[in-house]
């Protein structure tokens, strides 16, 4: 089967995809490419359930956004095709017009990739994750391989979150209230098995 000029809508996110699929023996063979050429950051924001369900049409947003990737190879009960998802968000922000605050400086740059084989071959790498709520910024990065058998994690997170600011940027339910201050500067690197086996020297953990 040849697929040409196809369009898929997920909430407000539009994806174009094309390619082919067929059978090699009992395996499904895939060759698909996809991208999101005409979307705004608001379209991507619609994938966040809590945001999409709260007065989504009124939200003001801006920012650069790109999404593309491919799926190539054989698929069966034990085998995944090679796939790649590239995602980048830069200088994005959103604001509910009836609230005083803005979530700004939103950045997200990374990819999810598998060379083909099992799910355990998947690599997740987001080198830049960040946002600012009111005057407080949160920045970090996230990397993971072998997510099924023995996850290797490399995580960094630094920033401050004043929980009382949430009500200034997101419409809470009537009677809901948040207070408190969260401050973090943390780095974690190592395999889950080393924690489970109490081999703590092999797992790096530092910060506050």
C-alpha cells in the first residue's frame, strides 16, 4: 500500500505523513515519514490534557515549534521498526487572558530514537527543557537508554517553583489553593539496577 498526502489531527495538532506499508513474509514492513509543517505552539500545547480541557480556545500563545520523524523497517510481535521523533520548541509562552501571569521562556529540544529491534533499544534524549512561571525559572535535561531491561538515567534539574504562582497562570477549580516553595538543583546519573542492588557508589546523585 502506498500512502500519499495524508493528514492526521490529534486535538489541535496537525501531522502530515506519507510512505508505504506491505508484508515481507508475516512481518509488516513500514516506510513512513511525518512532520508538522503548519502548526503553532498552541497546536502542540493542545496535547497537554490539563490545558486542553481548560478554556483552550481563549489561551494566548506564541513561539517556534517543529516536529518530524520517520518509521522504517519490519514490525512483528517481537520486533520494532526503526523510528525517530524530533521535537523542538523555542521562545514559547502561553497565557490565560483572565489571569495575570504568563508561562514563558518555554524550551524543549530533543529526540526519541530506536535503530530497529526491541523496545529496549529506545533512546530518549532531551538536552534542553525549561520554562518560567512568573519570575521563577526551571531548567533541565533528560537522557535515558534501555528503558525496559535496566534504565540508564542522566537527569539534571534546577530551579524554583512558587506553588502560589500556579493560580496566577492556570485556572484552578473553585476552592482549590496551592502554597509553598519548591527549590531544586539536582543531578542523577546511573542505572536503576545499581539502586535496586544497593550499589550506590555506581549511581551518581548530587544536589539539593
